[in-house]
C-alpha cells in the first residue's frame, strides 16, 4: 500500500513540475504557444520588426510590452490576440503579444 502511495505521489509531483515548461529538449514550444522568429523588414515602406511563424507574418502592435530589446534573429515562444487597426506595412495581421518567452 505504501508503494502505491509513493508511486502516485511521484507521478503527481512530476506532472506539476513539467506543466510549466515552455520548450522541450529540441528547443520547440511544448504548450499552446507558437514558435516564431523576429525578422527586420525595415527595407519595406512602413515596416519594422515582424514575427515570422507557421501562421504567417505577424505585425506586433506594441513591442514596448516585450521584456528586453527585441532584435532580428530572436526565436520566441509566444501567444497573441488579434489587434484591431490598420498598418502601413501590410505584411500580416496586427497582433498584441499576451505571453512571450525567448528561446
């Protein structure tokens, strides 16, 4: 009976410890986050830093909420919500980042 309790407790503890991970051993996001890379598109009129990911190109509304300094080449795990508005760059939808972790 004590062994069953120990095994159950160990499994419960392990699940709590791994729920908070943001990336797996390969460097990919392991929760519902999206993995992407920041690219510098300042060569196009009205463009700046763009997030490139499987969903396509995303224009971030406000990099000011980003911890640190966003730079081209950074890889991120992130979540976002659509942000209403128009863009001069027009390479993708405008989004507001809700969660960000640098890989």
